[in-house]
């Protein structure tokens, strides 16, 4: 019973972050699955992709209803990441557990520092560079495939700064990118899905879906920088604990 409770709480937190920030919550899914629910790193990254795909798709519908998804741009951006996401998904099962843990800790720390820096974002005045946009999209896809994260914490600033998209539209469009990349990565992870604890994944994903709707409402009431600061502190703590666990 305690495992289900942990899954519900963790899923709710991750869903709120995805709904409010357009990304970032998935970075907590893997450590929650490993340290709270006893998954191996490989199983956790696969389960995380399932949870992230379902949650992002649900949150995407809410943003699309408000007209805040740029479908053509998002699909083009995501297309660059499909190949790397699939290759990353195939590679993940062959990497040592310690290496996966260290890489994930580094990614979580990077996400936290990006949130804390709060670099000013220029909306609607950036010249689109197709090559740079494709490179960023490919990088997001690779991170999704190997580490089981959606990459939304990178996708939102990239959509704004690289493609000149408005912030609200970037949040909604990033959910489209996350959904596509997650599904693509799962395409080559069928073997690692065997034996997953669906009694835990189901409640986890369900709570995340409900949390995503709450997160969208929360974003309208609480300033984005305040949400990012709280979430960044949590990420730094998670990154530090994972790094210690991998090297000790």
C-alpha cells in the first residue's frame, strides 16, 4: 500500500510541474521510481517514458483547447528528435547502471541551474535558424531516449529563443514535442517493458494526469519564476543524492 501512496504523491508533483511549466516534472520521475518505488535504472527510465507520454498528451489537450499549441512548428521541431530518441532508447539498455545514474544526476543539475539563472527571454523577435533548431530538437530526442525524460525544461527556452515563440505557446508546444519524443523512444524499448510493475505505474500515471490539469490552473495564479525556483531547489537535492549514490 505504501508503494501506491508514494506513486500517487510523486505522480501528482510531476504532473503539476508538467502542466505549469511545460516540462521539468519528468526529471523527477526517474529518481522517484528508483528511490521510492524500487525500480532499477533501466526499468525506471522505461516506466518514466510511459508516464511522461501519457501525462504530456493529456496536458497537451488542455493547452490545445486554449489555442496555445503551434502544431506545425512543434511537429517539425519534434521530427528532428525522433531518430535520436529511438537510438537513445535502444542504447539505454546497454549502458552501465552507474553511468545512467551519473548522467541523469548531471541532467537534473543542469535543469536546476537553468531554472535558477532566470535568463531574460526574448519573445517574438528571434530569427529562426533551421540548423540550430534541428540540432536542439535532436539533442532533446537523445536525452529523452537515453534518460527517460521529456526534455521540456530545455524545449521551452529553445522554442522561445530559437524559434521566437511566445511563452504560453512555447509551454503548450513543448508538450507536443515531449509526447512525440517519448513515444518514439518507447518504440525501441519494448524489451525493457517486460516485468514492469503496472500496479505502481498505473496510479503514478493517473495522479500525474490529474496533477497536470491542476498545474495548468496553478500557472495562471502563481508567477512562473516562483514555481521554477522551488522546483530547481528540489532538482538540485535530487541530483546531489543520485550522484552520491552512484560514486559511493
